[in-house]
C-alpha cells in the first residue's frame, strides 16, 4: 500500500461513513462525562485497548497522546492541554497512563539522529540547533524506567504553578498486551 493509496482508502471510507450517518452513535459534547483528562502514549496497541481496559466510551474523557506519555516541558502543549481541560472543559482529575514495552523506554538520541541524517537532514541543521541552545540529544532521549517516568510527569502536573489545588493526579502503567493496570501514584493520597 502506498501513501497515496492509504489517503484514498481513508477518504473513500469517510465518505461512506458520513453518507450512512455512522457518526450519530458517537455524538457527545466537548465536556468529558467522567470529568477526567488522560495523558497516554501514542502506541498503536493502546488505540482500542486502553479505552476498553478503563471502561471508557466516546465522550467520557479528554485524551491527550504523545510519545511515552511524557510531560517534557512544564509550559509545552501537553501541559497547556491538561490545564485547558481542567479550567475550561470540566475535567476534575488527571491520569498519566504510560505502558510497558514502550518505544521511548531506553530510547537514545544517537540512532534517531543517525536516521535523520540518512533521510536527508543536513548535519549543519543539527549543528545550528545545538548552537542555538537546543540540546537535541536531551530532547530526543527517552526514559530508562517507566514507573519513574510516570512519577516524574505526575510531579510536573501536580506541582505546576497554574494547576489548582485539590485536583487528583494519578499515575498508572498499562500492559499493552493484557490491559492490566499497575497503580504508580494514587492522586487521592497526595
């Protein structure tokens, strides 16, 4: 399947989806029914597994995804999305749900940078970023321990200067094969 073929397949399916009014069974509001926002990983294994393992349906939570379920910068887009969910979209709780066997676990910047160069990014561009104060190796580095990574993201969220007091921030790790959850941080106890 080529990229063109993928896009065409999606557009053909979408046209039928709309014509058949299949969207009607997914209608909901912008406010999460279960009053929660979840930060999780973009891993393909979690697309359907995570909502099923948590008994979530369309409209139940705000769902934010990135590589590793990481809050890597306290004033980046992930934290902004969490704060908007709390202040404007009625989320009362936050959950960080990472997973075992994550691609960010043990990720080293070197192979990623090598791949960039192989695919045409000039080394001069990487040098310019470095000279501009961007630590690309740190930016591309993953984590060594998923539990510690979850705890770190929970700490950033919980202690953020713009996060209101009293919002529980939970940390969990899901098994991408079975859906079993391991509780790392119980936000009701902190």
